[in-house]
């Protein structure tokens, strides 16, 4: 039996983000899943593109921890409101590490079918993140400049 969406979203955040393991996406999302609101905001398509995004974020914030604050489920959709805390210790966003401990809030929604994510929507406070690490005017990017 496939996990219910609420259980799935906890598994997703625990295995991918809290365990710092983007490779877990291989078993948790469809190979062609569309992930809206990641990278430059336009989104990423597929497991490989998601893992590239996750590797960049984890490279800049290797101690990221996501706490799920609330979930709401309807059919095959699960919405989660979350808080992430992390320390900026890598330069993968295009600016030198600041060592700054930061916190951001966000919301994610996933469509889960047969126990895997087939589509996701993400909205998180990237402006607060960039402000906290002093990157608002330094050209920091959540995607590679040549993408």
C-alpha cells in the first residue's frame, strides 16, 4: 500500500532535506515530475534537475533542517507549511559564505500518486534568505548562471 500524502511529505523532508540526501529523490519522485517555484522560480523538471538544485542549496547550507509546522491533505494533494533553519557556509549561490545562521518559512504542495511525487509547488521566502546572508545586491543565484 502506498503511503498517504501526509506521511509522504514527512518522509520527503526528512530524507531529502534533513538527512541532506538529494539521492533520496530517486525513490520519492517521478522521473519527469515538475517542481514549480524552485531555482529561478520557474521550476525544475525531473529528478536530475531537482537533484542539481538540491545539491546547490545543500552546498551553500549543508546543515539545513526543515520543520513541518502544519499539513493539509485533500485527495492526492498535500500542502505543508514549514520553517527551515541553516547556516551559510558554502559559495554555491555565487557569494562567499558568511557563516550566518538563517531561518526562512515556506509552503510546499505535492501531488502524490502511487507513493511518489508527480508534481510539486513551492513558495518560500527567498528574499528573507538573501537579506539574511547579505546577498540582495551581490548577484546570488539559486540556479547556475548558464542554465
